C-alpha cells in the first residue's frame, strides 16, 4: 500500500512541476509580444524593445513599467490601455482594428486596387484610340509648281 501512495505522490509532484514550468516562459513571451506592439516615445521611431537610442530616457522606464504590469498579473489589453492613457495613442505600433482605425488598414489596399484599375483603364483607352492616317501625317500635298517655287525662294533667301 505504501508503494501505491509513494507512487501517487511522485506522479502528483511530477504533474505539478510540469504545470508550473509550462507557465514559466509565458511571462517572457508576453513581454516580447507586448514590447513589440509598442513604440518608444523618445522620437526614434523604433519598437520599444528594439530602441537602441543612446541615452534614451524613455525605453528603460517603459520596459520596467511593462514588467511591473506583467508582475501584477494584468492582461495584455489592460497593460496596453495603461500605456495609451499615459503616453497617448502614438505608443501603439499599429492602429487597432476597430472603429475608425479600421480605415488605416483598409485604405492602402483600396488605394492600390484603385490605382491598378485606373492604370488598366488608361492603357485600354490608349490602345483603342485610332492611329492617325499615314496621309494626315505627311502634311498637305503640294503640286510640282508649288514645290519649285518654295525651292527657288529658299535658294534666294540663303544667298549671302
């Protein structure tokens, strides 16, 4: 009987260790994920975790605030909202996909499609345009006498 109890306690301890270690890397992955969703506000225009601005006063403080939020057990949305309230909407690297910000996601694709359609219509119109007739390009037809008059006039005007 003691063997079964000992074996059960070992299985329970092993299960607890496995479950506890499964969440160990979770904080680091959340830190990386949230840190890449935010911008550093120092003006460098870089992602928070990639800010390599020498002497940046903001990135270290913002990283420690992110770690503090994770340590408090806040969810991702709550942490992001806290940063938005403190630093403004420019702290978010990409616009949200809700409400009016949806236009920021749709407009580039819409502009690309509109440009391609417009280009196709212009090219089609150029192809369908009738080519000018060959006789119209040659200019008005002149008689032999008119050509001789022009040649004589050119000779007289070019004599020095």
